[in-house]
C-alpha cells in the first residue's frame, strides 16, 4: 500500500518510452528482437482458439482513422491505440503512431505501458516474415518493396533474418523515400536496388511487399504485374476503402488472412464477396490447412495487423523489461489508497498536505 505521495510498487507501472525502446532494440539487437517477436507471434497463433477476438474498434475521420485493438488469452490482456493518417506525411508527421498496455486479467492491474510506434513496425515486419516463411517459395531470395516509407526497412531486415531474402528491389512514387531506404539498408549490409518503375521492381522478385499509404482503392499491383509463383505481402490495405491490389490479382491467388472478420472489413478481401474462401494464417501454422501447394501458386498475405500480434509483442517487451529493469521507468498510474474503499480519504490527505504547504490554486 502507498499514499499519493509515495506510491506502492504495485501501483507503479513500468513504462517503456520511445527512447527506452530504442535502447532496448540496441541492447538486444534488431535481428534477435525480430526473431523473438516472430517466434512469440507464431506461438500465440498456435494458441489462437484461447484468445478473445474482435475486429478492432475504429473511429474514422476525413483524414484517417484512430483505432483500439484489444485481446486476451484469459491470463493477460492487451490493448493498442493506433492511428492511420496518410495525409500526415505532408504535415511532417508520421502516418502510423501507437502506444499500448499489457495487463493481468485476475486483478485487472496493468503490467506495462509502452510506446508502440516502433513496436508496431517491428511486429508487422515479424508477422509478414513469419507468413512468408510459410507461404513464399522456399527458394525465395529477392523481394520488391513498393512504398519505401516508415515500414520499409523493418520489412527488409525481417525478411533477411527470418526468410533468407538476400536482395531488395525498391520503388516509391517519391524518389526521396527510396533514397532514404537505400541509405538505411546499405548501413545494415542489405543489397538494395532502386528502380524507376514498379514494373521493373517487381518483375524478377520472388516476394512483393506493398506498403503504400493512400486512403483509397489504389492499384499498386495490377494483374499483369504478378507472375506465377510470387508471394505478395500486402500490408498497406488496412482500412475500409483503402486497398492496394487489383481485384483480379486476388482472384488468381490463394489468400491468407489474420482474423477474417476484421480482414473482410479492412483488408484486400473487402473487394470480394463475404463468403469468398480465404485461410487464416494460424490454421496453416497449426498444420490444419495447406499453404502453397505448387511452385506456380500465387499466394497473398492480406495483412491488416491484428491484436494478437500486439499481445505477443507486448509480452516479449514485458519479459525483456523484467530482465533489464533500467529499460522502463515506473509510472505512478494506479491510485493506491491505504484502505481500498477510501479513495476519497487519500485525496483529502493529499489536499491537506497541499494546503499545509501553502498552495493557493
Ligand atoms: P508511410 O506514409 O511512411 O510510407 C508510405 C510510402 O508509400 C510513402 O513513401 C509514399 O510515397 C509511398 N506511396 C504512396 N503511394 C504510392 C504508390 N502508388 N506507389 C509507390 N509508392 C507509393 O507509411 P508506413 O508507415 O510505411 O505505412 C505503409 C502502409 O502500411 C500504411 O498504409 C499503413 O497503414 C500500413 N500498415 C499496415 C500494418 C499492418 O499490420 N498491416 C502495420 C503498419 C502499417
């Protein structure tokens, strides 16, 4: 138990700031962290039926969307706040920012608060690479990335570490974005090549990642651009009315989703009938459903981002903070009166303390 002025340890919630997340990535290593995230997401996808699942809860506006993404496995609970504002780029802001919370179910007390802008990029890349490890041709060595913004390098590094991709082809309508990605990827020893057109970028790629941001039904990939055997990792279509693939690409492909009820609302498959057959990735991971069956299959991972990926990511960060306590700072977040029923008394004592200290406003 503690007072307002000296909270008890139970009331202090570890908080991982952006600066601490960067220190954590540096200490653990980006490659190792991406692999840990992919392993935890894979393990949690294997436990899929135990989770409470719902499509995320969005509030849409003219410029974007703000969403909350909750889930629980019965012992722990997680919640992410995330926005998606494609027009932010022109304002000098990021398209996607996020923070999240990990809590215990038995008491409802939070165990961790964390920045999740970086963590979302990391878990998205880990999920994409995990899906590709199951779906892409085992001989895949080259990936095209269309859209070279915030997510791009995370995807490239994750695919190198988890899938074994050796060469990245880059294309963006904004050459500055491609130049930025070229610089960043060169620093981590990735063989990245810039292309002047998306046609050239995707032509000889085994995997195509689309991660553009535009709040409309875009056609980043038309049917003629996709050849047999390619795996498409479509992450930018993640909102109603915001897609990246032409419908004909979907009709030729085997489609894999995260949580299908959410993907029907937000994913590429919003372009298809509500009963169009798709396979949830967790079934493939659990050995319940087939993935790629021939070298000629076209596979699509219709990624929108699902709460269980954030749950897994927060759990990994929670475990790391347990081993590296200096990577979080204690937040006085939970009111903790000496008598749990006397919240008012705790406030009254604090007001008395303030008055005796001469506070006037
Ligand atoms: P960003 O705004 O930083 O980058 C997007 C890039 O796409 C920009 O460089 C822009 O110039 C480029 N672009 C736009 N239209 C293009 C086109 N027609 N052809 C080629 N390039 C084009 O955004 P980000 O943070 O990298 O996110 C990319 C997308 O991924 C967003 O739509 C975001 O909502 C989505 N996203 C999905 C998940 C998921 O889990 N599926 C997670 C995070 C982000």
